[in-house]
C-alpha cells in the first residue's frame, strides 16, 4: 500500500476558481517526496484537503490504504502535518504546546511528556521549554510545529514549505533533522518552491503548476532532463 495515494483530486473554490484540476500521484512508504511548484500552484490546497481543513470537490485521498472519507480518525493517527501558518496559542509555553497535543491522540500524559522532551531536545528547543511561544524566533516556531506534529509518531509527515523564511544555516539543521526522521522510517512529503530544497533532500518529486501535475519522477531523472 502507498503511504499516500491521491486520485483525480479536484478543488473548485467558492467563486469558481479551479485550484486543482484532477491531480493524481502516489508516495511510497519510506520515501522522501517533494511536491514542487510556484506560488499559487495548488500545494497548500492539496495539503489542506489531506488533513481535512479544505473540502475537496472530487477525487479521493488515502493514507496507508485508509480513505480519509471513510475513516478520518484512523487516517489522522497515521498523519502528522506542519502547515505554513503558526497555529498554536502564542501565550502557551513551548513544552505545553507539544505535550498537550499528545492528549488529542489519547496518549498517556507521561508518554507525551517523554516524547516532548525527546523532540524538543532533538530540535534544539529544550532550553526554551518554559518560554511562551510568542517569544520565539520564526525558525524556532517552525521547529515547535515540527515537534508537535511528531508527538504521536506518525507514519507520514507532511510539511508545507517548512523552510520558508528560515535562514540558510538553520535550514541545513532542519534538513538534517528531517533526514534523520526519514531514516528511522517515517515517510516525508514536503512542499517547496525551491528546486534546490527538493534536490538536496528528496528522492521523488511531483511538480504541480496551475492545479495540474506536470511531472512525477525521481529527482535523479528530473536532473538529467534539465
Ligand atoms: P500554493 O500553496 O501552491 O501557493 P494554493 O493551494 O495556496 O497554492 O493556492 C492555489 C490557488 O487557489 C491560488 O490561485 C489561490 O489564490 C487560490 N486559492 C487558495 N485559497 C483560496 C480560497 N480560499 N478561495 C479562493 N481561492 C483560493
Ligand atoms: P532564526 O533566528 O533564523 O529564526 P533560530 O533563532 O530559530 O533561527 O535558531 C537559533 C539557533 O538554533 C541557530 O543558531 C540554529 O543554528 C540553532 N538550531 C537550529 N536548528 C537546530 C537543531 N535542530 N538542533 C540544535 N540547534 C538548532
């Protein structure tokens, strides 16, 4: 079974704009996959549909064989998403933001706290555990979102433009962290509009433009054609 299977996905926004014109692609378990495309291509729309924040017009999405329409709760347990916008409470403390998320998955508090410690340490945020989120830099907020998305150890992690606005040094350390997570068996999909980012991290790629998948191949073969 594919880690993610998207079939003929369509989205027409209210007002009639067709953001996705029937896209299909699959991501295999263990892959590090890039969804690459310019601004406005339909990347965030695709991710919004996968995590049920955006209602699709037509098509289907399944995660490790679980159709999101038939069992979203089961699909959600397999999925971690890092959206572009910071959507945690600015006045809550870093540790609590991550640990509380465990409760949403019915995780015992002790386990949630252990994992919170583990991921905050790995992401260089342990010193900030008592700090309110609003005091963090942009790069730290991004890493906080990643820690929170990992608390239930999802089999599939999806990140929407994870390094947008992050400086080059920090970008490298985020990349190596993601590579580590992937090496431990987590399937990762990221969206980006930098070919360079896709190139340095990912094995396979789909290129989306104006709501259409225009290329779906390995990074190696893509680079040969350029
Ligand atoms: P990307 O993430 O690749 O930049 P998006 O999925 O955010 O692209 O947007 C795809 C297209 O859909 C864009 O043209 C955008 O303006 C449009 N769009 C996104 N959200 C809405 C919305 N809520 N209503 C109408 N159009 C939207
Ligand atoms: P910015 O100011 O660009 O938003 P941050 O303030 O988030 O960056 O980063 C603070 C420091 O933490 C940086 O010097 C960066 O190298 C370091 N850092 C980033 N990621 C990690 C990580 N995964 N583990 C340890 N340290 C990190």
